C-alpha cells in the first residue's frame, strides 16, 4: 500500500488510512495526558465496577486552553460560588427594601414634626362689645339734677367704649323687626323702636341693636324706663313664670313665656348674650325712683 500513490488508492483503503491516522493521533494525545497527569485510567468490569484489566482513559477539557483535563471538583466549586453570589444579591435587595421603608418612615415623622411646628394655635374670636352696662340707666327723677343718663355707673376705664357704642347707627327698619309689645299681666302695650339709647327710650321700648328678631333663634333684648317717659316697665317685678309676652312684627305675632326674674348690677351685660334657642330678655332700672340696679326678666318662645 505504501508503494501506491494516493490517487491510486481505493475508497476503502483511504478510509483505513484515515482511521489509522486518527487512532495514532489519539494514542499520542492520551500518552501526553498520562505523562502530564491529566488523564485518569479507569477499568470497568461487566458489572460496571472498577477492574484491574485494560484501563479506559477519561479526559475532560480544561477551560483555559481548550485542552482536555481530568474530571474534578471544579463544577461543584463553581456551583457553590454561584449560590454564594445569589445569596449576596438577595441580601442586597432585602437591604435596599429595608432602607426604602425606613426612609419613608423617617420622612413621615419629619413631616409631622414640621406640621406641628408651623401649626398655629386656634385663637378664639374676641366677642364684639355691644354694651359696657345694661341699657335704660339714668339718675332718678327726684335727684337734684333730675332724670338724665347716669354715666357714673359706667367704670371709668370703659367710658370711652361706651361713648363709641352710643354712636352706632340705627339699622333700617325691616319686616322682621319688632314693632309692638304687649304684657297682659301688667297692662303693657307699647311700641318697639330700634336702639336703646337715651333718645330711643323716650319713644317706647327699645330693642338692643344686633340682637335677634322675634321668632328667631337668639336673644331678643328689650328695655324701657320704669319711672320716666311713661314708666312702661315699672311693674316688671310683678311678673311670674308662666306669664306671656306678645311681640308683633309687621307680618305676624310671637308669644314668649316668662321663665324667671332677677335683679343684677348694671355691669352684668352677659344677660344680653346670644342664646342657641329663641329667647327674650326685658331690662329696666330698679328699684323704683332709686335706679341703682337692673331688673331682668327672661322668657322663651312658645312653641307654635
């Protein structure tokens, strides 16, 4: 066969030559692996267990240069490293989530502290001063100077306020304002005007400006003199709980039931304070011809 030229060889001969060359090359490589310790000789018997006959060679390919190398623990080491890296990544993600949650909590706390710092206290509105003493005050008609406004009963430090209140303009009459009052138990039947200053009370019973109108929720405050200008409220002290007060507007009438009577100092202006329900307060000087105090009669609106 060696004497033949390649082109004279048959296909079978060429195949045998190629197989022989591959076998020789493989044996050379295995011999090289044996010398370098990169080949493992293993002999298996028919049961699959290692035997002492004709060893078989098992080789693996090394990752560095593409050559084969003996099998070993490299794959298990790589798996362990991958698992370690995965655990580190999981811990990093959990730590990031924890930092975000903690940051949100800190931000919420800071916002609450800032809101509490800038929050201003609720300031109760100062009540509007409409009187420093109860209306209808005057000196007795038997005094040397006769009947006139009694400024001495106004505390000195409040007199400027009393003078400014006296200049409050009278509101334009409306259909809901009181025009007439009747108290059958003491024979009172008088007109009602807006305002309770010295000039207004010369004309009849005065309604304190700013108080409720008849029938409305609130306090209707009416006053009149007891010993001058008709002595309209001279007998308020004779009224008893259950007596009625009838007040008229230009449209209808309202009935109030008396609940009580009291005598107070002229500075007890709280009796004129607004009320949540419909009430009425009658005020006059007291006692008769002395006029150092006030008599106050309270009443509530009768249910329709």
